[in-house]
C-alpha cells in the first residue's frame, strides 16, 4: 500500500484482554490462513462499524479505491471483559455465527481485514482530517488524543507535515463486509430495578 | 430559580433515561445545558400543546418537572413525545406516572419514516426537535424531523429546533443553512437563533456545540406539507444517515421490562 494513503482507518494497538500484542498478531495471521479474513476487535465510542467505518470504506471502494487499517503499536494494557463473541452483524438486525476459526474477545465491534503486513513508516497526522461522521473535517492531529485512539481519516486540503507524527507498524486491507458489530449471544447483563 | 433544586430536578430526569445508542447518533446534552435549554424554550412553549419529534435528551420531562416543582414559572400546557426508541417512550411514561404528570406529558412510539398518525396531524401549537445532526447528508435527516413537526402543528405554530453549530466543522454551517431554508420554504420566519448554546457528552468532539433555533409559522402561507402525511420516500431512507447509511431500523424495542428485568436491554426491529 502507499505510504501516503488518501483514505484509511487509523488505530492505536497493543496488548489486549490479557494477551500480548505479538501473540495477537500471530493468532490473527493463523486465523487469516484458515479463513481468509481477520476480525480485528475494538470498542469505544468512535468508529462505529455501521455509521462510520462501513459507509467510509464503501464510499472509497465504490470509486475504485481501497482502505487499509494503519496500526500504531503502543504500550496498551486494555483489560476488557474476556467473553468471546459468538455472533456478528453488519446491520444490527441480522446476526450470524462468528466464522469457524475466528476468535474475537472483549470487543463490541470488529473491522474485517485481509492479511496483516508488517510496515515501518512515519505518518504525519497533521496532513489528514476526520473523513466521516459528526467530526468530519476535524484535524486528525487534534482528534486523536486522550481516549480517542482510532479514526477514519482522509487527506486534508490544508496539510501540516510536521504535526503529530505517528509510526505505523502494521497495515491490512479492510475487506468486505468491512466492519461489524459482535456480541456473545449468551451474555445477559443483570440490570437493577429502577428507582427514583 | 433555585439552582440546587433545579439541578436536582434535572438529575432525576437524567437517571431515568436509557443509555444512548451510538448507532443512531444518540448523544446526550450536558446537564447544565439541559437546564438552560429547558428554561429557554419554556418561554416559547408557554401554554402551548407541544409535540416533541424525538427526545433522547429528555428535555420534555425536564420542562414539565421544573414547572411542576415551580422552578420554571411558565411552560407548555401539554407535551406529547414521539420517538422510535421504546426505551425513551417507557422512560417518559414511567416518570410521568411516578410523579403524577399523566395529564400533562405522555409518549408514544413513532418513526419519522412513517406518516404522522392522524391524531397528531395539526393538533399542536408548537413542536420541538433535536434531530440527528445530518453531518453526512447535508441535513436531509433534519428535514425529515422538521417535516413531521410542521405536519403536527397549526398554521401559526412554533418550531424549536436544536441544530449543530460549531465553527470548526465546516459542514455545520451548510446544514444549518439548509434547515433554515427548509423552514422558510414551509412558511416559517426565523425569530431567534442562540448560537453555540449547548455542549454534549462526546469522547471524540467534546467541544461540539449546537444552537437553539426558534421559528414561527406565518398562518397565511401555503406550504408544501399541507394535506395528508406520507411515508418518507424510499430513496430518502436509503441515505438517511448519509451515503451508505440507510435507515433500516423501524423501532428500538425495550427488553428490560420497563427497567426491571435481567435482559439484553434492547432489540432493533426492522421495517
């Protein structure tokens, strides 16, 4: 892929759910060789699969382009719920079993990837802005901060090369169905009775 | 207004709300802004039978509760909330029943994609809406909410709308212009716009602001929405949330047995 892509999804990555990042990459590549795809789990309140990632990727693909996930490895110690997902949905209405051979743990969403390839290049976030959704047009270097660790980004008209350089360690093409919601069908959360 | 009593009133409303669903762009206004907004629009809604076209924020309950507690001196005569999320409907009716407001505020399930039910057509003096901000569709989703509000009010009714208004995001201005044009084309005059009036609980754009827009319909103007209410065109549903962002969920169903049960909380119901 080009080292100066026009449209991509950016994500900070690291250890997750008690598994170190190296093991995650190895496991995901095994999944790719078995199934031809990878479900890369994520969560949080940005990059919703149905309202942001899928429309973003589809709009690029329909113009003949492709969108990659660009990963910046960081020292992360995310320890979410360890429940594995058993179902996925690309519309929130119809839920299908997670394909055999794929394991997604501790995530509400997953971006669907082809082969993950090691990379090593610098990416100036100052050249990009948010490409979809409510924050569309917001400078990426201001957007990616604090709890915001991922975004669908597009090349901006106003570029500031030196602003907020990140080191990309891995890339993978986002493939159909691009991004999905995932859940554990057995999971039922106790809810307390409502009291005023 | 007693600030402590007023904030505690808002707090009671807030803990009664369901959690927002990001797949529908449900984002909640910050509490202080809810109080200010409730106080602000209550003057415009004075003695009006009012319909809310969607109300995830629960501003309707805030106004009714603040008036009942005598923290606001004026407010609407009655309020009816229409929302496609059954969790929102149940939360309004649950609160209303608990505090004995049933004769003042009620709520029923309704999706703006459907024709406005006849019992609501032209029956109100004012409508209020805080629609999806329309970032990806140039405000087309806003027009759907405004359309239903216009259908629901009398020829000289009032529109209260909350619309994105954040100078750092260029799309906000064009969406705001389109919404104003839509209102003007339908016989309204913009009577007030309070810029950058509210903020939201948002991880990614915590500084995002919205404005309060008030418009009054001129009773002598013939508009494009007179007559019967119709379903939204299929092509509008296909791009309701922008390109490749269809509206394919008819209702959000509440699986929590009105907040009492162990359950998966909600289920999406297709058209």
